[in-house]
C-alpha cells in the first residue's frame, strides 16, 4: 500500500519499525500535495520543501539514536488557518490578517509537535471561520473532494478535503456550529467534536465564557481519531475549565461496542428542521448498519422547543462572534465579511440581562438533553440539512424539501441541525453514511453522554466496520 494510503496508526508503526524513513514519508506526501493540491486547494501556506526535508532528516537521526518523540514522529501536519503556528501566517482567510505571523504556537500545536509531528503548512478555512463553506479572498475556495463543482463545507473544509484526498494522515479541526462535523460528513471522513473542555485552547482572550467552540480531531479511521484526541486532550491550568486528562494509553484500549446500545433518532425534529430530499434516508441507512450490529434504534420527538433553542443560540453566537471580530471591524469595517458584520451588528443592541437570560435558557435546554440521554445511550441527527451545494453559492437561501421550499432567514439557518451538541457541550462524532445519486457524501452525528467521549469512540469503531463499503469509496 502506498505511504499516503496508510492509516495514521499504520504509518506510525511503519516509521518506528524503520520500514519507511521520515524522509520517504515527507517526500511521498509532498509529491501527493504537488499533484492534488493545485485543484483541491486544501493546504495553504505550504512551507519550503528543503526545510521540511531537513526536519524529516532530523527525525530520522533521532530514530537512529533510538529516540522517538511520540506516535506522530516524522509525520506531516497542517493546522487549520485559525490556529497559531509560530512563523507561519494565521490569516483566518482575511486580507486584514494576511501578514499576521504568530511568534508562539497554540497549545494544540505544542502538543502535536511534542508527539513528533512536522508542520508543513495550514488548511484552508472560510473568512473568520464563519459559515460552512470554505472560501475566502486570500486563498480562494476549497472544492468538495468528491466533486469539485460543489463545496467542501466548513469551516474545517481544508482539513476534511486534505484527509479525503490523502494529503495528510490526520488533521485538526474546530467546531462552533458544526464546523468540524459538517465538512467531515461532506467529504466521507470522521470528525469529532469533543466534550466541552476536553481539548483546552491557549492562548485565547477569554477563558471563562467563550466555551461554545472547541478544537477536535479529524481522520479517515476512528482509531486514528481516538489517538489524535488523546494527544490533544488533557487539563491545562491556563484553560481553567478544561477537563482532567484521561488515563495514559486509553485510545489503544478501546473496543468496538454497539450491541445493545439504545439510540434515539431525532431525525428532523418532527418536521421542524427543513431537510433536502435524501438526507434523512441516508442517515436511516447508516442507522440500519448499527441495528444490524445489534443496536436498538427508536425514533424520538424533541422534549424542547426548537425555535426557543434557536433564539438562545443566536444570542450566544452573536455575543461570542462579535467580541472576536470587534478589533477587525473597528480597524477596517469595509474589508470584513458581510456575514461577520451581520453578527457584529446583531450583537450591538444586546444587554447584559439579555445575555444572562440566554444563559438561563441554555441551562434549561441542557437539562432537556439530559432527560433524553437518560432514556438513550446516544442521540442521532444528520450532520447537515442539505447535500453539498454549488461552490459558487455563498450559502443556501432556500432548502428544497420534499414538501416544498423553506426559506432561510440567516446565513447559517441551514446548519441549525448542528447546534444542539454545541449548545449542550456534548461530544458528537460525525460518521459517514453514504452518497446521493451525484456521488456526494453525507454524514450523521452520534451525540454522546456528558463527557462520554470514549463510549462514543467505541461505537464509532463498530460503525467503521459496519460502513466499510462507504468508506472504501475514494475521491475520483
């Protein structure tokens, strides 16, 4: 099997057995990137090849001395272009940050470098990471891995395509409103939003309130996903709400588990969520794979008001997004993405009591989710409400459902299905669930118990076996 086709765990083992040198691995991935990336546009700010080969040689020299820095030793990494890597621009897809070169690695980068990874560049993202469609005025658009006429999703679109196209062995993503789950679903890979606090972030401006977004792992295999989460996770005092570390080596001890699981299928929330034709059926096909392996699936109605939850979500999102982009709006408002300006302007009239009310409503929603998870081991929703849309479209203004068109009143209303895990701080795993007639992928979210990351991954391991035929379909 070619180097770029190996799973990350297989590649790690081969490097440590000295079957491949780190130089050979770097050469293989750089050649793959040179061939595929001009069309895929998944990796941006690719670093100098000679410099990368020197780092690979240094990694080989360490192994020759009997030293390994970790399971990622000598493996190429590219971080999402919202994550700071010292010496490489973090643009966030904005012309205002084109020359923003950090001097310090983010905590996530520190941990993955410490495990032996070599940073080769960044992965593309929408401007400011807003909207599930990866395009920006700095680097352009990243097309879907399976059909370049359609979007890759976002905001971790570059990461998802880099994985699907075998440009990277593993990737980081981040998830606020499905930014990791949606592109994973649309590119036939796995992506996990961990429990709130599982993967700490530093440096950040606020460590107390801004807890809706989180970094998380993306991979082609659940075993790789679990190993990467183990590297990313663990308490850090600079992130005071971060969770305590899990036992060392836990990812290698996971076992596939699905038999007897009670799964609640939320579907379209009793018709509340508009769904493009075929989305629900694709997810039900995926659920059938789980029932074939011994799970019990039951359709369940929401025990909360979805519209009230949406309004709660809007309040939280406006405040957190507006505070993040405020410096750029003050600097050069006319160069800020219209959707970002909308978020900023919507937040302008909010008061502290308004926000505290939204916090109370969020707390009530969390209790509703706990009630549901008292009846089921996990809940399932689609990872998207539409199939990948045309790459030239900014966002779907209308969803054509089997019952007629439904108009969207915001640039992210069509992604509403992803907010429930985010707002409740629950772990959620995107798993691929097949393709439509045009060959475009879809995914579904497995939403786990509070801090139930490990149980979710064990279900994912079983699902990977059950969905092997879908996962074997490669981009053309």
